[in-house]
């Protein structure tokens, strides 16, 4: 029951953010990948899959879309020819800059998901969710 409530709130929030981004032609996951590539020189498709908590084929589909848009490039690793490296292109950096941060940054959007909670309720919810996460990670 608790996980259903947390999941429903999370999915509702993600749908709200995705709806706001449709006018810009980008998804929240694509923004996340572009931000990761802007912070690092390169990533591998396996690293992207791990960051997205997705399987490799799913991540590859998204990466092909990013490549088709011209936002990332794919090249062979000079040290290991079997490995593929992904890098952000100037067009990808420009796309990332063109999307207003308030549309995708949690807590800075037009709809604040925490607005319905008092300061003490926010602190208590954060404490309880942290405790729940620690319990789930310990059970792995």
C-alpha cells in the first residue's frame, strides 16, 4: 500500500514534468542523459543504462534517438575498439540550454509537489522515505 502511494505520487509528478517538456521536443530522461554528458567527457551505453535504471536495449533505443537528433555522437574507444563512447555535441549542449530549467528541475517548476505539506511534514516525510530506502537497500 505504501509503495503504491509513493509510486503514484512519483508517476504523477513525472507525467506533469513530461507534459511541460513536450513543447520543447525532449523528455526528462533525455535531459538527464544530456546533463550527465555535459558533466563528463564521455559515457558508455552501459553506463547510461545503469544511470537510467534501465536495461541495455532500452537505453540503446533512447541513445539512437539522441544520436538521430544530433545531440550526441558515438565513436569507438581508441584504447578498446569493442567499446563505444558517447559524447555531447554542440547541438546537444544548445538543446540542453534551450530548455528552461524550471520545467524539469524538481522543486523549481510551476507546480511544487511539496506545496501541500508544512515544513515539519516535509522533514518527517524525508526522514521516513530515507529510512525506507535504507531498509530496501539493506535487503538486497
